[in-house]
C-alpha cells in the first residue's frame, strides 16, 4: 500500500491512497489525515484497502499536488547508522571516533516537513547548504522499553527523506554536545509512504536494500545502497524507546546513506564528497549549494517506490 | 490571564481559564484546546477574556484534574542559560568550558508533557533519575530570522517546567555531539500557563525574576531566582528561529535555574548539588532519586502563579 497527502485541506493536508503508477489517488473514508489513520491503525485497515483499490482508477494528480506524507509529525529522531560516513568524516577532519557502542541519534525538528516539489528556503548561502539522502520509517505507537526483536512490528511505513543541513553551523553546535538546532532546519520527504510489503525483498533485516540516487542540477551525484546500515531500523526504534514511549507517527531516519564503495557509488551529501576530496587532495573541491540549485532524490533501479523529491534551494 | 488544560476530553485535553485562586475554571467558547487558541490568537482574545471572567465563579476543580497546559506540543527547545550551572559542572567534572558565544540549546521530545500531579515513570533507578527546575515560554508563530528585539512580542505564556533527566546516560550522549535522546524523557509542567502581564514586575528583560522553589520528599532543596539568565527568552527565541520558523505552541526552556549564591539559595537539580559536593569534598554525597521520591516545584514568594508541580517518581 502506498499512501500520500495532498496539499488541499487543513495544515495536515488530505490523506489519499495512491495508484501503482503514482499518478492517481483516492481519499480514505473516515480518515482525513495520515496521522488520523496512524492513531487508529487496526480499525483503519478496511478503509485503507478500499482506497488503495479505488486509487487505480482514481483522480489524476500531478507531483506538485503532494505534501510530505506527514506535513508535521510529533517526533523526528534521526540516526547516523552508516559507518562509512562516520569513518570518512573522522578521517577528513582528523577527529577521534565518537565514543559509543550505541546507535547515534538526535532529536530533530518535526513541526514541518517540506513537500517534495516545493522550494526550500534558507536564510543565507554562507551557512553551507547541504542535502542528506536518507531512508526513514514511520512507526505506530511503541511502548517504552520495546526491544529490537519486537520493534519491526511497529513499522507502519517506509519513506525517503532529504535531511537538509547547514554545514557552517553543524560542527559549532556539535562541539557543544547539545546536538543541532540551527544546523538542522526542516527536512523534505518524497510523496509516497509505503508499507514494507511494497518493497518486497528490498525490505530486509530492518533495512531498505535499495540504491538512493541523488542528482544535483541534473548531474548524477551518487547512488549508495541502504543495505549498509550498521544498525537496522528495529535497533534504532529500540534505542529511541529506551526511556520514552514513541507516539504513532514518529519518524526515525537512517542518517545519510553511505557505502564503502564510494568511489563507484558516490555519496548522498556534499559534506561526504568534500571529505573524500580532502582525504585525496588535502582540500575540498566541491562547493555547498548556491540558491537556485536543484536537488533530486529517488530510490531503486526503476520507478522509485517513494516517488521523487525534486526541489530548488531558495533564499528564505 | 491564566489558562490551563483539564484532562477530560481528547488527547489534548480541554482548555479552561482559571480563577485568581486557581481553584475554579471556565471553558473557552470556540476553543477546545490551548493549541487551537494559540493557532488563532488574535481572534481568540474575546473568548479568552470572557472565560477569564467566568472562571472566578466557575466550576470547582482539584489539582489532579489538570493536565500539562500543552499535553503535547509541536516543538520543545530547551536552553541552558544559567552561567553558574555550567561553571559548576565544568569545575566538578574538570571539563573545558563549552566553546560557543551563542546560547546553548537542544531539541527535546515534545509529544508528551506530564500532568503536574501524575506519577512519572522511569525504566530504572540506575539511570540516575534527576529533576531540573526551569521556567519556559510558549510562543506564537515566529518567522524565520526573527531578531531578539522583536521576539518578546511572540511570547504568549510563561510556564514552570520540571525537565526530568537521566544522569547516567546524559554524559554518554553528550560526548557524541548529537545531544540527548535517552537522557531526556518527557518533562512535567505546572498547571497554569500565564500571560506575561500576570507576573507584573517579575517579567523583566525576557526573564522570570522569581525564585523557583524545589522540595524533595518535603524537604527544601533550593530556591534560586530566574533573573540570573545569561540570555533572556527573547534571545533564546531569536537563536531558535535563526534557520527555521517556530510554530505557535513552541515551548522554549531556560535550562535549570541556578544562582551564584548557591550556598544560600540551593539548586534546582541534584546534579548541580552533587557538583558542589564534589568541588567541596571530592565526591558527591547526595544520591539520585529512588522510585517513590516526591518532587515539588513552585515559583514566587506566596502563591505560585503557575500553580504547583507535585509528583512521585515511579517504576515505568
């Protein structure tokens, strides 16, 4: 099942089921928003299944009609689960490895997720505008203390995320130990939230085993595979739920997708490519994004199951 | 004006205005929840004023009827604005000062704020259960880039918060640079959200110039004054809004209230008292909280304008 949110309606948009070709939609009887369906998951199943059938011959829509699946969420916790990314950053910046044997995770802003084709406003280019291509999951209600073995049962949807980052601010905030506020403004999300069964064999061991392809201004930038997570999403959920319950609609991110074979598969953020350049040449060659840059993200070899993020960076 | 939220009703409770003695309430016509009133602030003023008058002879309620003013919020950003607290922690733990000339702030979990008389569940005593007495503000909509000079106009309410913290986990998470997830579970909030005018002269330069009194198991623990913030709430709001807009209902915290005169006024968290003991005696003497401990917080010399937080710590 693939669900999406149209921009029409209130602040949380209007929930729809999406046809297999991603071009047609149908509303979900009794559930105006994705959050409402998540809050009442078991009871919503019949209405969702009916809508999924109706969507095949439903209303034709265009990519610009879609909001983020959850235009706002009660919680966004972003991991950093790709060991290759951490290693490259530590090598390039001559930093000691982060001392922890637990998953890395920060609490991010969740009151706004940007629609997949909307412009993305930033205050200034000098902040070092960067993208991060990530996979994420949307959970149901997760009780405090949920173990990793039970956590996969709480995954309702898989999503594709661009975690926009401001690199001139990030290391300053990181050094305080308090995590990121200014360096992590609102994320963008691809239009379709898909149930794990849609991914078939590509959903394995709590990982999205698909390439995540990034283009910048129409040029290939990278297509590393989500399979390389050091921790699966079930382990990230258990980490998050150690001392809190997670409400339905919690979004958990993988961190920027990164593979050891970065010479052939590239990266999903500028910062990592710059780190690779620093290691190879002593200095970065790639610049951060100027206003007007176009960034697209999709997943898989053929049609992206999550649809496409296709946006421009704008002066905010 | 003092507003509160009764537990009755849906997940976000029921908005009420509160009488001057804090014992009577009246509903607000057209606004079922505090978030709804915040989202429609200017238009809600007449209904709020009418409810405030009606509350003086309204329905009698007991402290147990109150939820947190916002039982969940779209954003919770907690500062650490008391320089004395930072200095004590650095001295006790022999840490270098945090390198920043900006306010310290982290993004905290906002999907749950615990009612002021409810038990507070934690997974285990060994995590080092601690409280932090803080003042906070609830904002209206704040545009990205809002400057400190304009920020005070966006303060809708002032609140009193207990920012529960797990001290065995906090330094581990802090060292990663990613901030806190497990170490910062849900906060508790005193029942009454008050408009700044209620505080009279005690609301000065974006600071709550009142003592915040903490008792543990009925014993005085501290009553430092909120006036000593190194940054006022207007500066914290501007810091938060540097690269994002803040939605109505954003809660911004002061960090644990702390004064240089800690020998006479005490502290508002165990961790700080332990740091003082470490500096004086080489080792802490005060333990973190066992299950069953009672923690109360109030503000001011007489009746607390925010009402009282009075809770027990429980096995979760």
